[in-house]
C-alpha cells in the first residue's frame, strides 16, 4: 500500500473519531481537559468534519489519475479482444469460402 493511501484513511478515521467524541465523549473531554468544562465542543465537531473532508479530497485527487489509467487499460484490452475475435471470425469465413 502506498503511504498516501494510508494517510488519506488516517485523516478520515481521525475525522470520524472527532465527531464521535463530540457526540458521545463530552464527559471524557471534560475529565482529560478540565479547562474545557462548560465550554462549547463545536470546534471538535468542525475539526472532525474538516479532517474527513480533507482525507476524502486527498484520496480523490491522488487516485483520480490512477483510476483513469486503469479504465484506459481496460478499454484497450477490450479493443484488442474484439480485434482478435473479428480477425478469427474473418479467417473462419475465408476458410469456408475456399472449401
């Protein structure tokens, strides 16, 4: 696996984790960081959303070129197979005409 692929999934995972902490971990945040008791956790939520979006966009940009190349290779293979099929069928037709 490529490092970029792993990094994109780590960013997404951290984003999901931050959103889950916002919804279900307010008491743990208050215990770990006593200065945050009574303060809004909205920055944690928005940071989680931002991390997930950055990871998703990073993945999309990095692997768009590779996906395009894979599609092109697949189309070339299909074209070669179709040419072989046409060539073999035309050879069969010419063999039948010679008989």
